[in-house]
């Protein structure tokens, strides 16, 4: 019985370890009035890169309001803007980083549509490049935005 309790405790604690960091919503502006539910708006969120200390990505994106948007059933538009910046005196790495990695992913509709932030490493220029886009199971969108964060030449990026 005690062994089963230990296994259950470990299993329950695992999702907290492997879940990606959540966005911190910094604010929003209303873009269209809705009689019922929240207004349509543009939300601004901050994402700290989990493997690169000192880099934060700021993403602005449309959020659908109304009754469906208020209860989480609306499908948000596949449009986003991104700006990643060095927010600490220096950038440090938590181990090695892949040349390309999906750093963040968040649901944009009840089913099959997600916002992605991908980190790419430009080894030649010692720069981190961040791309945001959305995908959908059947019909993705070519809408995307890109930003880059140069890393000091005295700190080479530890690539896998």
C-alpha cells in the first residue's frame, strides 16, 4: 500500500515538472465592443525562455470576446506579433539548447489550433531567433512574426 502511495505521489508530481511555463498577461486593449461577454481585444503577454535565463519574449495577439470568448470556446485569430529582449545584465543557459525547439505552445481554440513560439539558434552569428506562428490540424496559417536576440560574443551558445 505504501509503495502504491509513493508511485501515485510521483505520478501526480510529474506533470508539474514537464509542463511549459505559462504566459504572464501584462494587459490588453479593447478593439471591439460586445454586448454580452468580454470585448474583443489585443492581449500582451510575457514569456520567459525556460532554457535561457535573461531573455523574455513579449507577444501581442488577438483575443475573441463575446459569450464564446468569455467561456473559452471562441477561436482566436492566427495573428501575433513578437519581440524578445535581453532583460537581465547577462544571458545564461540552463544546459545545452537544440538548434530548433518549440519553446512555448498555447491553445487558441477549443480544438486543434495552437500558438507556437520556436527558438532557433544562429550559431554563426551567436544569436537566438524566435518565431511565432499558429497551426491548425487541417488548415494552418502562414501568418508569422520573428525577432532576434544577439548573445555576447564572450558567451557562445551551448548547442546540442
